[in-house]
């Protein structure tokens, strides 16, 4: 496979001189991304100007119905604190863990799995026990664990039964790969004098020793090159890992973040090694559960206009369903929105300087499974193409499909934009057309599935302008993020960008932490889910 072939394909992204092939029966639309049209109203002067048309008083306002906001609500509810309302911009709660129902099955728009939690992920383990995914005897409900084959890699003209094509690597590449694995094992086994890991989940449980913190000041690319890790395959897999979790390349994220990807997870004391909880709808399964235990439904389609800390906290919002401006007076507020929005909401606050990676995902509805090159094994849940600009695709119905029945199905395709200016990518997204995205997806998949155009009947495209926080050097352990974490008067903050890594464990941690901080301040008793 030639790199220039993918570069050529990526130019199709914004229609740069490319001609889209005609598909007489291929449908699709933009669906599932953020409602940027409503969100961008905050940029307009005078939006929602004038006095509130109605006013409400509540105990606690949770702003944002993503995983952090829902996790805060979960902890409050389980602690007997039910006087709260959740306000969410989108038509449904869940943030990056939303999904859509297709004829064959539901399919995710972004977050599509949850690894078996580490020992330190106490709140995650508590939630999974509550959902009966961890049984009372401590074993896992294997029905929800990813069925074989978990992942495969298209490399050197064929599929390989993992992301490491050992038989196809040269002696030099294997030597570098083994050296990398040795370093990963050393960091994984490391414990400081207090027994803390070098890289833990949640991140706040990691050792703060100086030689480890220094890794946050350099890029992962510079760290790798200093180690002599320069072989094509190893460079690719390290870069792929950064694109996968951070939406940016190894020369854009810190070495601390890059190593965390490989070193933080363990089997959590469970016998299943490298196990993942997987559902057709992805982490929307967890969202469904969190919503089901709430004392009342999430108030969707509400745009937050401003937040004034104080007693009470004054929150102005626009009810997008009625176009009414509403003044909310809340004794407490949990701000579970991404930090880049703070400059619009809090008087006198400027930009926080965080970096967010844009993402594109696509859900393909297939009439039947495409033809498979002879490889000796069936398709995997996660399918990755070496040197592709995409992250590959996930077979959404992998858990429920018997591959002897190669009927209709849904694939979810992912792409980030490493090395590009995120601001410029977002600008181009605003004017991009569905047709060029469709062609981008099909051109990428056609490399390994020659009949993908024939079997695809619908492609829905989701655009995420601020898909996830990027842990650039200095972010995770820097002074800026530490400052932004501090509560204001009766306002507590909860979002995964306060950790620097956009994964479920960190989003949940930040939500639960904010809820516990609030209850501590109000002398409300609760069982600590984090210690």
C-alpha cells in the first residue's frame, strides 16, 4: 500500500479537485455530530438578550448531559441527593457516547467500548457492579465482553490477527518492538514509595515523581526517537495510539500521555486479559443505564448563555424548543461542559488555551458483508488499515452477528486529523459536503474491500469540531489545567478535559469528584467512590 494513495484519498475530504462516484442507491446525511449551529449562537452579541421570560429555582443545576454530567447525577442520586436538574444542548444526553438506531442494530457515533477497569477505577467498578456486568462473586459477565476476534490489522497485503504483524516484521523492527515492550513493562510494574503507579487510571492516582512528570514536557515523538524507536512499523503503531485516544499524532502529544496509553491499563485483578466491554451501541449502553436511574428526565435542547457564581448561582439559558430565555437560580451548580466554552459563560474569563481535536465518524449500513481477502480468520470487531489516515472501522453488530450469516450490518468508521491546525479543520468542516465525506470513507475502505461500494446502502456522517481534548506537552500536569479545576463560588467543574484525556474513566471520575466536592461542602453524607 502506497502512502501517496492515502494522501490522494484524503484530498477528497474537502472536494479538492475530486469527482465523486455515483451511487444510484446510496443514501445518507449529516447526523450524530454536535449541534454546532445552536452552539455557535454564543458567538453572536445579544443572543438571548433581554430579561428572562420565566424564572425557576432549583437546588442543583448540572450543566451538560455527557458522561461527566450523568456521572455527577448518578453519584448524587445514589447518595440520596435528588434535588437537581440536568440541562443539555443536544436533543439527547450522552455527549460522545450517543448512538443511532439502524435497521440491523444500533451503532455508536464515537465512544464504542469500555476496558475492564483497573483496581484504581473504583467508581467504574462500582457502576459496573450496579449494572451487573461485574457479578457479586467478582467475575465478569462474559456475554458483554468482546467476542473473538477482537482486532486485526491490514498490513503488507493481508489481514493479521492482531495489531502486531510479528511474522511480517523484519529482524530490526522486531528488535525495536521488543525494546518498546520492555520499557512498557518496566513502567507498568513501577511503584513509587507510596505504592502509586507511574501511569494510573484515573490519572490523579499516578505518581507525581519528578522524573515521571518531566515526561509531560516533551513530545512522545521526541521521546521515541531518543530511545531509537524509528522503525516504520513501531513509529506507525505509536502514532496510531495517539490518534486513537487523543486525535493527534505522536509529535503533538506529550510523552507522558503517549506512554499512559500503553502502560496504565492492567487486568484489574480479573482473569480476562485485555478484555473490553462492547455493545452494538457502544457506550450508549452505559448512558441508557445512567439515565434510567435519574429521578427526572434530562432537560434537552437548552443552550447555556451565562453563569454567574454566587449565592445563588444565576444561570441564563435559552430553551431552544420554545425560544424562551430562562433564568435559573440554583444553590449549587456543576459545570460539566468542555472548558473552551467557559469564556462565553463566565463574565471576565478569557480562553483557557486548551487544544481540542476535530473528529469525523461515519456509520455505514451494509446490505451484506463485503468480500473478504483470504486470511484464515473471520472479520474482527476492530479493523485497522496500516498507514491509512483513518483509524479503521468497528463492526457495530459484531457481538450479535453469526458470521456464517453474512447479512445486513453496520460499520462505524473513524478519522482524526493529526498534524493539521484544528481551527482550520473546523472551519472547513462548516462548509464541507456529505458527498465528499462519503467518497473519503469508501475510498479508504476500498483498499481492503473491493466491493464496498456495491454492498453499502447508506452512509451517515458525524462531524465533531471539538471531538476530544488533546494532551499537548505541559497540559496534563500544567498550572493552567490545575487553575481551571478549582471551584468558583458554589460552582464545581466536571469534564474529562480537566484530566487531559478524553476517555470514559476520566469523564466519570471528574463527574463523581464534582458531586462529592459539592456534598462535602454542604455536609451531606456519602460513601466515597474514589478512594
